[in-house]
């Protein structure tokens, strides 16, 4: 105890000597108001990309929030239309074959890349697209699936799950489970990898927890990109990266409103919507990715630690200077290429 007191005393002296004033509120620290420049510890391509993205307007994010389902629907349809057009262009650029269908009554898109590796012909990547549990319906639900299918040379299935506000939790998770059960009727679980980004990542985790709860075989591996695994305002990055993340901007305002619509009548910390509070026993290998400016950096880090504590093989990839899901937004940059290349290798190693 004496040694600990000496160490604490030295630390306190060091802080005061550096000119940093102590905060009277021991539970809350104030962040510096100094401007944060773009990181130069990134590729020149990513740096130039970052220069084109405006800083988030935090004031705007707290205004013009839809108040009714009709207002939400108007906003969602406008955003989805843009996303669908981009997905159609991506499909054309990548020369992938896409077939729309249903599995267990759930809308899906079967994706065949231009080239399928012979050893992966009987394998499948099951994609769960992100979009704040509200966005990216229709062809937009196949966006990241097309990228992964092409890079890995593997067939993919994108699940167009039901979304808020009309269908709050656990509708999306249940759709994924129903599709998974149907797939298991014709193929083994170890021939499939599941995953996605943002809401797609967290839903993949939720679905795997539910599979374990129902004693259903789980995927060979999971891809979990910058997931929101805690619906409460918890984690350092929710505060530190507010205003730095040029994709999400802030957890307050629009993001919180979308979360509330998804959570519905459940509590924010209910494991049905916040998987960080659930069990991670018997999880397959997991590939995680985030960035130093990601509002959900803490979510990803916390998930990685819970997986490791439960004995899972979890790989955490953190990219300098990246905001939420920048690896998708900044396609073609060395960082994005590196991510999808390493993810492809992870998927292949999990299946072969």
C-alpha cells in the first residue's frame, strides 16, 4: 500500500507539473478543445480521400429527426434509393451475377462473382448488410456481399432482413436465424461464414448467440466490422470520437433515434439488442475491424475482449485515422484493399 501511495503521488506531481489542471468531477474528464488534424500516418490515397469528407455537423444531427413512422419511411426511401443505385453500379462494375429470391420467407440475394475458386464452389458467405437497422433494403442489402464475394471468389447470400421502425427487434435477428435454419437443411454449417459491417456485424453476433441458445450449429467463422454491440451510451469512443467520426458523427441525435426505433419496447441493455451483455461461449473464430476515429471503436474493442475471455479465436484489426466503416467508403485505397485481402484470407482459412 505504501508503494502504491508513492506511485500515485508521483503521478499526481507529474500531471500538475505538466500544466494539466485536475478536474473536480472525478467521474468526468474534459477533452481538449484543440483542433485535431487529419492523420498523416495513413496512405497518401486515404489522406487525400479524408480531405474530401466534410466534418460532421453535430447540430444538424440533433435536428430534423423523424417523429412518426411515415416521416421515417420518407427518409429511409430517399436514402435507400441512392444506395440501390450505387449497388446496381457496383454489380455492373464487378460483373457479378445476382438472383433475387426468398429463403424461409425472407428476401435474399444470391450472388455469384465473375470468378469462383474451384475449392470454394460448395462454400457460402452469408452476408448481413449494415444500415443502422433501418437502411439498405432491396439490392442495397447485397453491397458488401458483392465486394467480399468478388475478393474471395466465393458464392454469397445477402439477407434482406426486416427493418425498423415497422419491425423493431428482434425481427431482424429472427429473420437471420430462419434463413440459417433453412440453409442447414441442404448444407453443413462448417461450409459457411457469416458477417457484415455495423448493424450487420452486431446482428451476426446476436444471431450466433441465439444459435447457441437454440443449440443450432454455428457458422465456421464470423466477420464483424465495427459493430454497435451496446445500445447504451457506454464506451470511451462514444465520447472521445464524437465529431471526429465523419460517418456517424455522434451517438446523440439521429443515431440514438434510430437505435430507439430498432430497440422498440426492449431495454437498451437487453442482450437481445446489446450482445455485449450476452454469452460468448462456443463462438467460432471472429475477424473484427475498426478505426481510431470510429465512434464504435470501444464497442469493437470490448467485443474482442469478451470473445477472448470466453476462449474464442478473435482477431482485432484497428486502422489509423479511419472513421466508422471507412474501409467500405474509401474503396480502392491501400487500407481498404488490405482489409478485404486479409478478410478474404481469413474466410478461406476458416473454410478450407
